[in-house]
């Protein structure tokens, strides 16, 4: 390296000499090697996918928007939505029970979480699907140890494969949502509750106006993750013959022996649905990060614009309100 | 109002946490409109006593009245029965509390912090509540910060919003639990000024603090606590210049030398 002042390394330079010295960043040959390797593997992959006839792209195209596949997609969406609704509502209830000062109530919630988190969801699905063999075809609902019967339930009518899947996924999800909601409630400091009580709020008012709005910031992001996981998890219901996306794909391939192309059809649909949810989650999380972050991460559109204009990513300075939609307190 | 009934009266108030006795028989009367400053080493029970006054901590024995009414309990015969959540909340609404760590509601602006009590607890009309909230913020010198969130305010500003929030409920008694202990030194003055202003306005105040200058200037009486008991109650002049007990003298010696 040439040093303009001619000073030897390690000797203190003459004053003023520093003005001409430039800093050279270190070179990273390893990064070039890694880049070449990744490009190589990617090329192999693309060539393999493009030239492998067994992927049967024409078959994929043929079935991609066929009515039975579209019905399967709708069934998957319905299953995901219903299971998440049950999971969230029941999960909030179980979380509140878990935080109850009454020992038996809190223990009940603990046992629920222990059971549903501790057994595989596939096993739970099979239990629901075979509930008829567990309780008999027409179990009586009444008061135990008496002869009082309120009504008979016709299990075989009510528990279809779809209902079994909704119940199985929903009740299982409730156990996970309960822990997420509990973590959210516990994340709000005790000082907030004390301050609310000291201005005369009741417990319910404190929960509604102070604790839950702040807990949402912690609850929302993992709930988005859970929804995306649920969407993929519903494929497990194909085992009990719920006509969701994977199940209808399998039925078509059993008829046509086109196994791989129909798996590709299902995979592309799953990717489309998870992409939509992921994008939704990005914006929801960004919304709830307001007030907690000084500048928000740029949206993909802002990032793209930034690339066009300059290499610097500019983010609109955010007016820092915590919940901008709720300026007025209701 | 009856001037003879003290604002706060404590009669051998006791409080334990497991085996640890935090309060071992507190007796004191705080007359209406007076300022009492409680000093003492940490762990002496002064914050615990303050929190008992609005039932944030439940007392285990003795009796505690505010404005002639028992705090948190109802007496029937020789027994005290704890009141319902709703009744306790109604009593608390009449007592303002300012905490060491401010405890402003983080999801609300300064103005909303001051409004939320009047609107939801006192069921006031939003417009009148807003008007009074603006007034309360003006009184603590923060009119320009009405729309700021707590995270955007300095510690001193947050604490003054907390004072405004308490004042917004038009309390008959204000409790301050080490209101300046978490503040940078140069921010303390603004908060103390707001408190002095309140005292001049005739508010009944109980203040736990280490600010001896404030105690000397503003207090009507200074209370010295030690291991869950009141050792000494004096007007500030006597307390600082002629402390009675040996323990008080050594406490003052330690904190006034630097």
C-alpha cells in the first residue's frame, strides 16, 4: 500500500498528513465464491424443473383451475377461517381463565393446554372423526349419576369429516392461542393496572381501555403466524377424507395416476394463499409497530421506489402515534 | 364540609407480606388542606402505607379512614368486611395518586390520559372532559404536549401529565409516591413546582419523597418512618433543626451532608 506521507506503518504520522489518506474496505473473496455456488445450484434447479417431463406442466395447467380443485381451495380457506375463529375465541377465554385467582379455574385451563398441546393434532382429528365409537351413536346429554336426560345427540349426523376437522384444529389451536394471549396480557406492566385502578377504573374497564389495547401489539404478530401455519396444517385433514385442497388433488391423481402434477397444483395453490396471508401480516404488524418504533420498516412498494430513485431507502417519517386510527378516545 | 373530620386517619394500621411486617401499627391524622411529607430509609414502609391509603395494598389490621369513611372495608360489629370491586373503585376515584414511574397509559396521548378517567369513570360528557383536561395540562405547563404519546415525553413531562391526570378527577386527596426519584436532576424542579402550586391551592397531600428541600418549604408536618413504624412527627423547622430521636438525627446526618 502506498502511504502518501511515506511514513512507516506504526510510526505516528506527521501532523496534517492524514488529509490524504484513504480507507480501503477489506476484500471478501469468499463472498464471490458463495455467490457463484448459489447461482450454479439455482441454474441446475431451474433447468431440472423446466426440462423434467414428469412434472407434467400441461397436466398442471389442465387441473389448476378445475372446479374440484377450486372447491378444495374454498374448503381449505373455510377450514382455516373456522378453526382460527374457534381458536381465537376459545383461546382468549382459556387465557383469562389461566390468569384467574380461583385455583380450580386456572388449573382447568392448565390441563386443557397440557392435553391439547401435548398430543399430535392428527391424533386429535382421528378422535373427533371416530367420536361415534367413543360415545356411542346417540349419547345422552344430562346430569351425571341421575336419570335426568336433557337430550340425545346424534353424533353420526353432526360429526362429518369437515366438522371433525374444524373441531380438531380449532380446539387444538385454542391451546396455542391461549398462551399467546396470556403472554400479551402479561406483557402489560403492573404499573398500568395500578394507575387505572387508582383513577377508579373497575377491573373490566382496566382490561378494556388499558390492558387489552396494549396487549394487542404482542398478540397480533404471532396470531398471523398461527393463521399461516393453520392454512398448511389443514392438509392433515385429508387423512380423514375432508375434501380440502390436498384431498381433492389426491383423489384426482388416484383416478389419473398423475401424482406429481397434482402435488404441484396443490403446492402452487398453497404458495398463493400463504403469500396473500404473509403480505397481510406484514401490513398488520407494521400497523401495530407504530409508537413502538421510531421509523417503520419500508413497504415493498416504498423499497422498490427507493431502488429506482437512489440506493438510499427513504421512509416517510411516521407521525409517532401509538394507534393512529384511534385519536379520539371512545 | 366538616372541618373536624380529618382527611386521613390511621389507627394502628398493620400490613405483612408473609412473615415480613411492613407496617407495625401506624397512627396518624392528616387534617384537611395540610401537606404531610413522609421520609425514611427504603424499606421503612412509607410507600406501603401510601398504597394502603387507596387500597392498592390491603391492610391486615387496624383501621384507616378517608374523610370519615373506612378504606376498602365496611365495619359490621367487630368485623371488617372487604367492599365490592365497584365500591372500592368509587372511593379510589376521589384520591389522586402519582407514582414513581409515572405509569401513564402508553396507548393514549397526554390529553387522552387526562380524559379517560372523567369520561369512563365519572361518565362526563366528552366535550366538557376535554375542556377540563386541556385546563389541567395547562396548569402543569404542558398545553403544547396534549397530542404527544408518553414515549415522546421526557420523564419530567410524563410526571407532570400524571399529576394532571390525577387532578382531572378532581380528587380531595393527592398521594405522591417518590414522584421525583426516577427523574434526571434537572427535571425535578418542574415537577416540584407543580406540586408546590397544588399545595398553595389548598390540596390535601401526602408525599413520600427524598427531596428534603421540598419537605422544608412545603410540608406542614414531616413524618419519619423506620421499620414499619412512625418514629417522629414534627413541623419541618423542628424536624430538621431539632430532631428528637437518635435515629432521626443519624438519618438526617447521612442524607443532608452531601
